[in-house]
C-alpha cells in the first residue's frame, strides 16, 4: 500500500504529465476525498448501508484494497445500485485507475441518469486521462442535472482555462461568487482569471502596435494604480501626442495632476475635459476646488451647480456649493443647498460645520449650536474609533472640501 506522502507525490506527478503542466487534478482528487461522501440513496437494506460505511472508513484510513473488496461485495449483492457504482468509481479514481473509474461511473449513469455527483466524478476521471473535452462535457452534464453543484462549476473553469478558453471560464466562476459572495477561493480564481485575460489582451494590443496611444494609456493606468504618478503623467502625455482626442484622456490626466497637486496644469486639462463633457461632475468639482484655493468662490459656483445638476446625489458637490454661497455673503442661498448635502450624507462632519457657520450668519443661535454639537459628537466618535484602531484622530478639514472618490 502506498503511503500518504508517496500517494500525494504520485498524484502531482501524474497530473502534471497528463494535464500539460497543470497539477490541478491532484488538488481536485484531494478535495473530493476530503468532502463527505453522499449518503446511499434509497438503499434496499440496512446491510448495504453497513457495507458502504465500512468501506468508507477503510478509504479514509487509505486501506484501499480492503475497501475495494467491500465495494465489490456490495456490487455483487446490489448490481443496479448507482451509489455503489459511484463509490467504487471514486475509489478507482483515488487510486488513479481512471479507465476502470470511467467504466463504473458510466454504468451508474446508465442505471440512474442525472444521479448526483456521478457526472462530476466522471469528468474528473476524464481529466486525469487527459481527455479535457469529455471532462468538460461531463461537468456540463452534472450542472444540467444539478445546477447548484459548485465543484462542477469550479473544475469546468479549470478545464476551460487549461484549454486556453479563458473567456468561457468566467461565467462558471461568476456563478460561484453569485451563489456565495463570501467564497474567497472563487473570488481569488476569478481575480486571477480577469488578470490573465487583461494581460492577454494587452499582449495582443502591443503586438498590433507597441507604440500606439492605447498601449501608452494602459501603461499610464497601470502606473497610476501602482502609485507612480510621475510615470503615469508621462505616459498620458504620450497618449495626447499620438491621439489628442483620445476619449476621456483630458479628465484622467487633469484628475491626476489635481491630486499631485499641480493646479495650473490640472486646470488646463480639466477645462479641455469640460469642453468634451460640460456636465462631468468630478471635472466640475475639481475646477471649483482649484478656484476656491485661489479665493474665487463666485467663479466656482457655476462649476458646482453644473456638478449637482448632473448628479443630484453628489453630496460633496452640494456642500462645496453651499460653502461658496456662504463665503460670498449669501447665507440664504447656502442654507437649502447645505441641507440637501446633509440629507444625502448625515454623517459628514464638514457639512454640519458649514451649516453651523451658515446659521451663525443668519443669527439663528439655536440651530448653530445644534450643528456644532453634532460636529463635537462626530469628532468624539471619530477619535474613539481611531484609538480602537490604533490610528490618530483626523483633524477637522475646515472649509476645504475633500475630493470625491475616483471612478
């Protein structure tokens, strides 16, 4: 009898040889062995249940020879019982006796088409034999009979990827995360698949023209995502050299420059972005904030009005617009705008602060104190959270609004 470690080494070696460098089958078989076996369905007698239970115990102790004897004994007494055929087929699969496994699993399906898990294990045996087309067909049959069977989705995706049919694998993994949004294994596999598809697409794009605007744009996005703004800005400028009307490039570059901050260059790009899309909420917001840093609230107002007109749920846009009205000496106009902002984001400390200042200008001391009390409460809660998380409390940002999140 092969020891546990020796058997694992053999599984990995055979899987690699049969699957063109993929050792997935070894993991799959180990996974199948660790999963609880299905209870025999409608067993004719208690004797069959006892035989299957004893055989399963022997399997778990890796005494496959004795387990096979019990399964054969059960098969002789109950030749048409699909559960017995399935169990013995799985045992043969565990021993890498794939042709014998296939024969028994096919026989189980002939006795009971659609019997749970049989097509799945049949697919695993075909995969072990290197017949990926038949493996995939078997997984599909399992999913037709048992649509919620998760392992069939997972290994169908594995087989499709091994056949370089990556796009076809995506729906199987997406089905898994829809069924269970907390399945970290499925999310990891899906993330790796998306990444692989993205790299494949980039490679094909680079083969067409390695110096194209599209290639430089993708490089810029990669640099930006990896916190390399200078490299990203350089690549975006290369895009503009090759294609000045590249869709969205002026806003993307303007946003990056705004965050440096390089306001003069950002303003130039953002104004070009607004020529393309006058209602762009974030571009209007950034332009307004740049003007506010230059103490030009009256000039900022039209940009902020355009931002909230386009996005009526843009809480930060309303807050900044209300502040502009307040510092321009128009608290009556500021009030309804700020009330809309706090309605959208009741936990915004800066909006409550702006409301307190607005009520002060309107000589409404009661409401001024009300909102300052909220600011104090939110500050205390923020400090308490920071202490629990080991982070210093955030300082009040004063009048300056925070930029909206990136799209």
